[in-house]
C-alpha cells in the first residue's frame, strides 16, 4: 500500500505497474536461478523506486523516506541494511558501473532492466520523453557514447537516441542467464521497431 500511494501518480514510467512488473520479473529470475532470498528480493523490488531522485526533491529526502518505511515494518536490521544497499546500488544513471555485492542485488537490477527494454521499454522511453518535452527523434542530434550523470540527465537527446545511449546496451549488462534469455526477444523487438521507424521516417515504405 505504501509503495502504491507513493508511486501511483507518477507518469515518467515509475508507476505502480512498473514496480509490480519488476517484482514479478525478479521473483521469476530468483526461482529459475534457484538462488537469492525471495523475501529480500521482493521487498527490494517493491521499494526500489522510492528514493529515486526524480520523485524526491533531494537524494537525502529519498533515502529518509525509504529508511522511515523500513523502520516501521518488522524486519531484522540485517535485512533492512541489505535492502537499502540493493536499492542504492542498482540504478543505471548513464552507464556508471557499480559492482553489485549480492545475488539479490543482481536479480533486482536485472528485473528493473528487463522492464526498460522490449515493448514495455519502447513505451516507457516515449512516455518519459514526452513528459520531458524531448523530441521522438532528430537526425541532427549526435548519439552520446560516454557521458557523465549530469549530461545523461540534462543533455539534449531524443527518445530514439535513448535506445543507443541505454536500452540496446542493457542486454549485455545483465547479471543472470535467466534474464539474458528473457532479454533476447525484447532486444529483437526493439531492433525491429528501429528498423521500421527509420523506413517510415525516410519514406522508404512508400
Ligand atoms: P535510470 O535512472 O536507471 O537510467 P530512469 O529511472 O531514468 O532509469 O528511467 C525511467 C524510464 O525512462 C526507463 O524506461 C528509461 O529507459 C526511460 N528513460 C530514461 N531516460 C530517458 C531519456 N533520456 N529518453 C527516453 N527515455 C528515458
Ligand atoms: Ni525501476
């Protein structure tokens, strides 16, 4: 309920349904890989967007919100510490790599990344782009290969560029075989979409 209330109104792709899909993907990966603690995985998946900088005025405020929720429920200090560690370590943020310490963190990160690709990923990219007022595509904008977090958030880009700056790279950054298998069809879906997009853009389908 807490998560649903906090996230319900957001339209940048961080809505309740995203969280619910991440939870389901994460538990699926956990079951298939036969590893990781499902209790930790489920809670971390449910709470993973609570401290997001886009939903809070400051990073500290986001951390405090997560912390205060975890203090209210009956879990051990160890579980609480682990869940906070997972959530603070998994975000993509322009490709900056943080080494994940536990299997649970790897699984929740894979589950979150799977929801950024495929048909859902395409829809989320354009929803995010629309909300930010960015174009769907502009052939004159360069694809940014390397970028700082600041540039990733603030630089001029388009939703189609986001595929090259992040979405198409995600499949090679996954941690588990189960997620890599799930990513195959989603990756193909994005590649087909881009091919068709350029054909229509250039009028080659006339
Ligand atoms: P992260 O912070 O881990 O990079 P976000 O929370 O910013 O991811 O992303 C939320 C959703 O919006 C994701 O599906 C992501 O791919 C999409 N998104 C993020 N940045 C952009 C962008 N510049 N253009 C289009 N979609 C974006
Ligand atoms: Ni997420």
